[in-house]
C-alpha cells in the first residue's frame, strides 16, 4: 500500500499537527501517512502526537528547512 502524502509546507504551527490529527482519525490500523512540513517545531510536535495517539513514527528525514516524516497508525 502506497503511503498517503500530506504536504504542510508553508503552514505555521500548530496547523501541520492539526492536519495530521485530522488525517489520523481517518486512517485504518497499519496505514501509513507521509507528512512534509517546514514549521520549526514540526518534528517535536509530531513525536509528541505519535506518543499521545500510540502511532509509530517510522522515520524523520531532514531535507534543508523541510522535514519529512512517515507515521503508521
């Protein structure tokens, strides 16, 4: 199954995290979403959200000012 992509570049915090929360409600167990964002606190916020919602943070890739994460429900 191809990961769903959520592009949050240009959004300021907390919008990327709110977008991810919204998408996570629609995800089925085992489904993966890839999120791309350039908000400075995105990585920290995502790690906390994954912990709170019991989702697996598969990876964080830093690509200049952009961070790309994959999360499994």
